[in-house]
């Protein structure tokens, strides 16, 4: 019995050894298959991109570089299309509900973009003009420490300050090829046509089913009564800014005459959008459109400037025929020369100057202008809706002080100067769009509305990217 038990023990050991040997050989076969797979991918990548820099080899394995660089453009297209659709149709309900989720997603995508192309990330972050953007961002950040209403300032900071570097650098990281430019222009023009048609239908039927059944809009009854079109943008002013930002891309497509689809889409976008812009009865976007078209024709076709200005004067006199019972007078001669509008804005200038005497460098803090309006305005009790500067530049001065305003202005100046020096066809389209938006800032607090805010910083990032590439080529 003892001998048999020993024999059983030895055979058990042999079986255990054989099982271990089988497991180890299986691991070896699995490793060899993985090794073959990785080396095959490396060979494929090297055949597609024969020259790979030593810097890329040092920072990442070839396999990871290959995968990240292939996935990154696909993600950018998907995110870009989603953002255009979101800004065009589903702004407020989506943003108010999923604001933090969207910010975290954009931040994650930005980190992914940096990892996918570390060489470009280094070039993007080395741009000296961005120092003033960071200074503006830091002034808003430190302004939270001195804000009288800290909770309101923090809430505004997370909505309209924290996304600035994320959105700006995400679009600056992408290199825009001609195919990318055409895709972006087509998507924007398609969205512009749909939004404009919705606005025209709203003017025809005097109602908007979006706000009557699906989305709550506190301004709806007011603007429907005044016959001012809102379409999908909740108010006439941001709708006007949306149209101003999209019209240059319609002009870009019209120039691409080798493809009849581009020309037709551009003409439709241009025609529908101008009609909708007039139906908003907002003077700021109309003025911005005139400035935008004058700059465009000055560069492309100077002889069109005079007929354009004559047409505008004729339309102004036609709109002047309407009396005070219709809001169309706003675009007529009476609307452009109304003394009450200019005195109203001059009073806001006086209010901001009083604020700067008490808070010269850092300002009141984000959103605090409304809360302390009665302290500096000559009327103590004013409705909440009227506690605005009706001018984004004045609002930046009041809430971010002289330091914040100078940082913002310097950043914009350097961005536009670089775009003018390093001329690029697509960069020029972005440039005139930004000029239109900057002109529109004179008439309302543009960067405190979701759509204009995101469009402005997206265009800044895209223009900086295109200018950087043009500078490298020259």
C-alpha cells in the first residue's frame, strides 16, 4: 500500500508538470501571435508613413502613434458635426442639462488630441500670443476671490469662462486640410439653411412650434408680439450672431465653382439667411453684416462696395415708411437715429466708469454687474432684465477690470494681425466672421449667450490654427 501511494503521488506530479508545460507553451504561442500582430501593424504603418521622426519613436511606440493618429481625425469630424448641430438646434435644453458632461467630454478629447500628436501640441502651446488669453482667463479666475456675490460669479465662471481654453485649444490642435474645410463649410451652410427656413416660417405663421410644445422660452411671447424672429436661438440677437458667423462659409462655397453642389448650397444659405436676418429686426447684426461684406468685397471685388452701400441706403428708406405700430421701423432711418438708444448706452458708459473708480484692476467679478447695478446707476431700482450694458466690451471692463479688458483686446489684436500677415483663403473667411462677431459685440452682451460664446472661441481656435500653418509654410 505504501508503494502504491508513492507511485500515485509521482504520477500526479508528472501530470501536473505536463499541464504546466502545456500552459507555458500556450503562453508562448499567444505571445508569438501578439508579436506577429504588432510587428505587422508596425510594418503597415511604416509603409504608409515611410519617414517617422525619432521624437515620435522616443515618446510613443509605433503602434500607439499609428492608432491615435488614425482615430483623432475621425473623432474631430464627429465632434465638429455634433457641435454644429447642437449650436444650431438643441442649444439651451441640452446645455442646461448636460453642461458638466459636455465640458468633461471636451476636456478628455483635448487631452486625447495632445497625446495623438505631441509634436503639434508643443507648437500649439508655444504660441506667444496665447499668453494674453491665459492672462484674461487668470483675471477672471482671481476675480472670484474679490466678487461681492461669489456664488453668482462661480456659476458664471463654470459656464462661460472655464470652457474657453478647452474649446480654443481643441480646435487649434486640428490641422485643416482642403477636404476638412469643405466638409465644415457644407455642414455649417446646411444648418444655416434649416435655421433660416424655420425663422421664415415663424414670421409667416406668427408662432414657433419649438417653443410652444418642446422648449420653454421666457422671451417667446414678447418677441412674437413684436414680430421679431427667433428661430432655434431663443432670441433675435443671438440668431443674428449665428447668421453673421455662418454667412462667410456660404461665400466660401460660392467661390468653389468647380462643384455645382457647393455653389447651390452657398447661394441658398446666403439668400435665406439674409432674409431671416432682416426679420430679426436687430440693428447690431445688420450693422455687423454690412461691415463683414465691405471687408470681404474690399479684398475680393472692390467695385461691389458702392452698389452694396447704395442698396443698404435704399432699404433703409423703404423700412422708414413703416410707422411706430410695426417693429420694422427699427431698421429704418428713425431706428438708426433714435436718440433714446444712444443716451441709454451713454448712461451705461457712465455706470462702468464709476465701477472702475472702485474696482479698477480686477473689476466686480463675473455676473456681479447685475447685482451691483443699482449702486452705480442713477436709478436705484431697475428691472433685472434692464441691468445690462448692451455692450460686451463695457461688460468685460466692468467685470474683469482694466487688466482683463487689456488682455482680451491684446489677444484679439494679435490673433487678427497674425491672420492678416499670413493670408490664407480659409483663414480670411474665419477672419471676416470674427470681425462681424466683434462688431456685433457693440450692441449686446454677446459672450454671455451660449451660441455666440462657443462660436466665437471655436473660430478663434480655428483661425489661430490656420494662421499657424500658413506662417510655417511661409
